[in-house]
C-alpha cells in the first residue's frame, strides 16, 4: 500500500530526530520543510501548469500586487496563494518557485512577516493537510520519535560515560 505524505514525512523526521539533537522548534521546522518538500513533489505538475498559465503580469495585476504587499496575509486565500514577489498564483508556494526570486520559503516568510508555521499554500489545501495530519496522529508519532531519541541519548550516555549535562559541581 502506498504511504501518505504525512506518513513519509513523519518517518523521515522520526529517523532524524532519533539521531540528531533537535529542539522542539527544529523538529517542527524540519517536519514542515520535509512535508512541504514531499508535497511539492506531489503538486509540482499542477503548479507548473498554473505557472505556465499566468507568467505574464499586466499593469493592473502589478498594481494589485503592490496593494497586496501592504497586507501580505491576504495573499493566502481560500483556493490559491499569491506570490508576493511576482503576483503568480499557486495552490502552494514552493521553494522551487521562490528560488527564482532568490528566496527560500523561510526567507519569504520572514520578508513578508509570516510566522514560521504559516503554510504557504491555499487555505483549502492547508486545511486538508491539517486534517489529514491530525487523522494520522502525527503528533503521536512525533512524540514517539522524541521518546525514542531520549532513550537513545540515555543509552549513549550510559555506554560512553560521556559528560552529563550542565550540573555544576559546587
Ligand atoms: Zn513569484
């Protein structure tokens, strides 16, 4: 049976989390970017089709874009997300596209004042993903990954007799 994107993302992150020393934030960020990368693969065709349809930006569209940049949040709409750099419309704003503007999704979010957790996809798409992530018990999987990581760290500590963290001798 084919795996869902969420399952794949969770597995990848679980593998990373078990090895690397990741903070909760880093874990969330890694999950987001992994999930987005997978999602990008999936909607690549669709996005490319869309991009081909709307590469020409008219003066009016440019004006609308200038207006939109004043309230970046409005670029994320029910059925589309508008690139604040060029005004193209997408279901999901990808690293691949943002590269054309010399930006990563992270930099793009920062530039336009979005939080790191803001999905750069249409509200419909984000809602769908959120729902499926919840249904798949992603939180539970992450929790398990963290526990596994903690267990690994403990085991490593015992075995190697490495320095224990931050307890100062008097
Ligand atoms: Zn763009």
